[in-house]
C-alpha cells in the first residue's frame, strides 16, 4: 500500500506529496519518507541531511536558496506546525519552465509536502505564527556552493500572500537576477 500520492505541479519535476495517514481513536501514523516510493517518484539519491526550522512571526519570508552543482540537492519540505506558502523556482537552464515559480500551502493539518528537485530555488512565507518545518535534503550543505535569489525580484513576480514583515538582512540583500543569467546546468 502506497503511503503517498505524488501530484505533478505545473513546473517540470516539482511534485506535491500528499501523505496518507492511518488513523484510529488514538491518533494517526503518517510516513514522511520511503526511499523506495520516493525513488519511483524521481528522487534517486539518499537523504544526506535533515533540518528543522522554527519561524516565529506570521508574514516572515525565508529564501530563496539553492546549491550549485556538484552540490545541487533535492528537498522534501514539510510543515510540522502552522501554515506556510512554500515556493519553488525552476533555475534549470534547459527547462521549459525556466524561471517560473510555483507555490503550495503546506500545513500540519493538510499533511502535504513539496518535493523539490535539483536545480530549483526554495523559499517560504509563514501564514501563521510559530511555524515549524522539516527539510530532507539529498546533499549536505556546502557554503561555497550556496546560491540565492531575491524574494522581491520583479523578474520572478512571486505573489506572496501577505506583506513581507520579516526578512533576514542576508535574504534582503540577495541580488536580483541579472539579464545574462543562463540558469543552472545539472
């Protein structure tokens, strides 16, 4: 029995994952990850790192982050507490959805995750206070491979649902996409 539904999004390779819970009077069991099922969905690498974040303020934005090859990573992002708009931007040079973004509402209640392939930037906005997320990564973090996009880049036109009221200095100062940006080659 499959514990997940993998739902395609408008962006190539980006999938919404619906976790299926088994429930009874005691509560529920929900699987977050299964190497076999995620492999069938296109993630062939093992999980190399797991991160857990807390973002306290509603309206805060984190992102848009990615890692350059050879440290490019796929991510599985899930919301454990609260509610977020999770956003992925396709940076793959030859992709038909190059520089397009897609967002999904993730929450503890809806048990959805976003499966983000290599070559995408990722960020999110909190839609509630005290949002906790868990990220499963297929590559360890390498500071020298880090890249980022500015969350307010007019070229991306991301429709954040709330005014951005909290953004780190680091994220605020990420550069805008240059006119000669060719994308990432994986």
